[in-house]
């Protein structure tokens, strides 16, 4: 009887180094973006897809939220990480830690408001 785990392990061992490259990452935060209706999310909604990278931009001088973190896709402002839970991401960005983010899910609420879920991660 063949052991599927052993067979998989043998395949991994025999792959060339370039093909076996593994990118490790740790998801450090997940959130539903806020303020989508006030920015450009609706204009680019049909072009975005889960897995797309988004840019996190720290807004230290934001008059409404001292921990503001703007979310952009291809240079277009989508919204912000929610004020209620953005402090840890803001702190890490302020420290210069190389956080990255991507679209986890796109959806709509029953009232047709847009729902953009973001995963923030650290690539090792």
C-alpha cells in the first residue's frame, strides 16, 4: 500500500530549487474596509479580484483619526481600515515594518453597499 504523504514528500525533495520556492507569510490583521462609498471603490469594483494586492498608506496627519490607514488599489483610493481596529497596523507601519495587504473577498451587503475584506500580512 502506498502512502500518499510519503509520495508527496518525495516529489518535494526531487523538485529543482527554483520550482520548490516557498513564500511564507503571516496574516497579522483582517478587516472589512470602511468608507468605500466616499471614495473610488465603486468606479473600479468590477476590475478588482480576490488576491489583488492593495497598498496601505499611513495618514499620520488625518484630522479624523490619528491611526488612519488608507487602502489603495492601483493608485485609486478605496477606503480605510476601520478606526475601531487600525491601531496595531498603524503602529507597525510607523515602525517601518514591511506590511503588505491583499483583497481577501469582494461582496455586497443586502442593501447593495460594497464589502471589501482585506488581509494584512508580513512576508517572511
